[in-house]
C-alpha cells in the first residue's frame, strides 16, 4: 500500500510526541534528583533518614491520587492548557525545593511536585492531544517513550 502524503497536521502530531517524550524524561529525572541531594539536604535541615524519607515519599501521595481526577479534567478541558498549568506547578515546586528550610515546607513542595507531575500521563493519553485518526499512532509512541525513552 503506498504511503499517504504528509498532511499539515502530521508535523504537529510529531512535535507533540517529541514534546511529551521530553516531558516524560524530565518527569523521571526531576522526581529522582532529590536522591542525589538527600545527604546534604537532610544534614542541612537536621532531618533523620526516616523523616527525610517521609518528605520525599510525599511526592507519590499526590502523584498517584491525583491522576484519575486529572484524567477526568483532561476529558473536559483543553489538554494543552492543563499540561501548561501542571508544568508551571511542577517547575515552581522544583525551584522552591532548593529553598525548603523545614520538614513541613519540604513535604508541601513534594506534594506540589507530585500534583504537577501527575498530569503528564493522563493528559498525554487522552484523545484531545491528537487528532482522532492519528490517536492509534500517538498513544503507543507516547507509552513507548515512557517505557524505554527511545520510542521503539
């Protein structure tokens, strides 16, 4: 079967796939980066390993709980706008984490980071990110990038 000529919409879809793949990469790097800073942060804040571990795990409390609700929101509102808000929240939490001076502040910022990052997978998986006829191509590529980072 001969290949169809590229439509004006296809480069947009390819760009979305690339941007979502980059967001997935940053998502994984960002949530794990605190592990590198853990010894210095916990020492500077005077936190035991247990208390620091509780603060770090706070990320997953909102990350896991918020995904179904963000998915429902993505079915109702423009995915691009929701993703922009979530990335802004995620970036703000990341920047402010460097200023955390207490356990409470660190927990709040990790909760905020989890909420911001929770949007990526539900939003990246909804049909309003791409056009319906290319939906079957978009979702497997997005998920493949989530799994191994290469899209293969």
